[in-house]
C-alpha cells in the first residue's frame, strides 16, 4: 500500500522571511494602535490583522511594549525621511524651514496613525520619543549650520530646540482643534521663528 500523498493542486505554504514578517507585524501594529490607542489595542488584534498567532508576535518583539517601540522606531525613520526630502528640494533657507514644517505637520496629521504613536503615547515610550526629538534637533541644527557656518554649536542647538518645541506644541494643538490646517500651523510657526532666523547672517 503506497503512502498517502498530498493532492497535486495544493501548493506548499510559503515560509515568510523574518524581515518581511516583522514588517507585516509592524504595519498591522501601526494600524491597530492608530485605531484603538496603545491601551485599547491587544496583541490578539495585531495577530488577527497579520493572520498569525500571538506567540509569533512575542517571538519577534517580546512584548506589547516592544512592539510599540518598533512602531515608534519606524515613525522616527519616516519622519526624518520626509524632513530630509523637503530640505533637499528647498531653494532658500526660508523655503527649507517652511517646506520642512509643512512636511512635519502633514506627517503628524491627527487622522494619521503616526499621530497616535508620537503624540499620545508619551507616557509609555518616553525614551523613544525623546530620541526622536533629539534626532529632529540634530537635523535642524545641521541645516542651520550650513546657512550660518560661523555660529557656535550651542547657539545652533538652541535655535533648533526652539523650532522643534514650537512645532511639537503646534502639532498637539492641531490634535485638539481639527479646524487648524497644516498650512495654518506652518504659517504660525513661520510668523515667530522666521522673524528671528531671517537675521541670522547679521547676528553670527
């Protein structure tokens, strides 16, 4: 009696590479956290979205908090990417600041999952969020250094801290008042920040 064989029309199940599976899980976590918030989301919600079991999530990320940190890390890279792209295409220092602010506020739109990750989970991912602030400060200080090469590093960092802090508070305000548009938030930032930065060449 010959051994039983699988039907010829049943394809073998493809093994998903680890990197691809982790990308799928983070995609699902971003969506689930964005819809329900971190506290309201469950690992089962994420697993169902991916089509895997909960143990698979724990194997890859260790815990629900570990998964949150992975989503924040991705947001950190994406945010730097949109700012860099905006700065690269800007023709003047003013355009660089304005285009960067537009990109920042568009990325942190209250309707987008990134808003939930970066603006409402501060109590859970404090260190990761502070790393994002540091990344943004360093990036902006680098842009300012190219425009004002003789300025002391401390002054460049201070200017960048002001910009990052103001942009973050405006983003939080947009989350509280949906009538404030990306363009309005950018205009308000420029009203205050560019007034001082416009004279950097003379101050340095």
